[in-house]
C-alpha cells in the first residue's frame, strides 16, 4: 500500500507539471529554426523547426505563424503563407519534431488549406512516428498523410496507432503560377490535462483510503 501511496503522489506531481502555462511564442519558433532547443505549448514540446522555400518571386511573411490554444486541448497553428504572390510556382516545406511532455500522448492532427482552388493549390501533411525524408516519405509508423486542395480541410482525426509520445511532421505547400495561399492551419490534439489531474487525485485518494482502512 505504501508503494501505491508514493505512486499516487508522483502521478499527481506529474499531472500538475503537464498543465503548466504555454511558453512558446512566434519569436521562440523563429529563433529555433534549424535548432533543437524548441519550446512548449500546454503539454507539447516543439523543436527542430526548419522552413525551406523554392520558386522565383516574393514570398512572405511565410515563416511567421502563431500558436493558438482553444478550449479543447489542441495546439493550433495559423499560418500566413502569402505564397504565390508572384507569377511563378512556389513551394514551402515546413518540418519539425513534436513530443509529449511528461509522457503525454499526441493523439490526432488536422490540416487546412485556405488557398485558391483554381488554379489548384495543395498542402500535403505527413505525421510519422519515425523519420521523414525530404520528399515526405515516412520511415516508421505512418500516422497521417493527407493532401488538401485550396479551400478544403481535414478535421482532427485520431491516429490509428492510438497516440505517440514523439512524432515528426513534414508539411509542404505548393502554388502553381497564378495561384495563392494566403492562409492555412493545422492542429495537434492531446488528452485534456485536467483529466490527468483528476486521475492522479483519484489514485491519491485511493491510497489514503487504503492506509486508513489498515489502521482501523
């Protein structure tokens, strides 16, 4: 019973850590471009951001995006690509690593393309529990591989594997000549931290109750 009591305290402490305030900002992400330090949002840790651009003509502010945290436990990126403002085809490829803090699971992801539908723009998103090469090929467990044309979205879908503590993300936006992507978004879902806190509290209460019964 002593072991259960100690385990309950450890779980409760972990739960409190998980619901720490978000610390990621736009500047943090930009400063960590091609770096490994990263930053945290809710119970997720982001790192290894890298953005590559190809195609003639101006693009910007393609690497300025923000993180929103809605009431549901999803971390949402709202991107302002400003892609395709020239008369040439353009491609942007964003990659990064994502891990759960304190063992939190990453259980699902969404994708949306706010670009033009004619000419057709595309955004392909690959989420992999393993490595992803420069062409978006996953070596490991493929969790998601979706392509959205302009004006379409894939709602948050749960990963078939039931969730992972570490994933890599590859996301490529393409605009043919005469097309534009002026906005896009995607999010990652995790279990609600408050439920972990309640579970930890329940285990703690169970441990205390059993200790009390043994003394009677």
